């Protein structure tokens, strides 16, 4: 398996533009997680899905952020409109559950810069 | 609310030295603890996962221990090499309402000097 795949790897956009980040989880994994990493706040969980259903979106910072998982092999994180404070590295991770075993595997991340 | 702390924030050692990275957490009700490595500009690579019922896990030159009652974990790196230079993050997976969340520490940035 190629691991978790994210695109684009880098995104530079202007304030007010819509940004869409994409993720393909590892085949067979039934959990998908979106994280944001900044120098100030470290790694924060934004939202996670189980079997394509959003379970906990309490980490989503505001209504400008939305995430979807239309099928088991694809998820998007959208920011509309984007703001400079959204600049960060966004990671997608996936895992499967076997009892209490739940190791998460991370993608390479998307580095977002909002000017 | 679970909080994870890593000390030190940065560490510089000469090649060949054995070293210990520390991780502490405030709520002992955890499912597991995971150690990750992050290289600059890259994603996270899982190194070791310790279940709450385990005391330690080993992989090559790495050994991670877990003392759930005291809320502590250590990552021991033997015979360090320049290629070990990276940021090391620990994360705990809690129980209850946050049972599927990983709560991360802020990391220890390690530099191994040739």
C-alpha cells in the first residue's frame, strides 16, 4: 500500500479564496482523521470519520471549515473563505480498530499558506 | 482534560550517546501511547505503540516504556546516530468521550552531532 496520500503537498492562496485539501486513506482503514499543525498550537485534531460518517468535529475552528468523506477512499477538507491565520500544515491520518489497537498512520501533509 | 507534556523541548547530543526523551500525561485513563518521529517538512512516522496493559515496547535501538499510574513514558534511543535527528512526538489515546482522539505533546527536537 502507498500509505496515506494527500494533495496538494503545497498550496499558496490569497485571503478570501476557497481552499480544498484532499486525502486518500490506506485501503481497509475505517477511521480517518484531519489534523492541523502550527508552531503555536502544535498538532490539533480537527475532525474524524468512522465508516465515512463524521463522528467528532469539535476541533473544527469555525464555520469556514468543512470536511466530507463521500466514500471509503476519499476525503476533503475545505476552507471558505480562507484567512492568513489558517496558514498551517494539514495532516490526514487513517487507522483501523481491532479491540483497543488503533495505530494511526499519517500522510505527508499539505502546507497551506494564505497571503 | 488530557494534557501531554514533553521535556526537554530540544536536545543536542554527540553521536553514539544513549539518550532518553520524556513524555508525561495528566489523565491515566488511556488506551495506548504512541511515539512518532517527524522530519522537517515531512509527515509523522509511527515508531512504537504501547497498549495501556503493556510496560514497554522495543524496536531496534528504540525502547519505549509506559508507567500509566504515574502518567509517564520514556523513549530510550541507544547509540544515537546523526540520522536520528528529528522531532519526536508522543501522543496518548484516551478513554471515554475522547476515546478515538490522539492528544499530542509539543515534541522534543533532537540533534545528533557527528
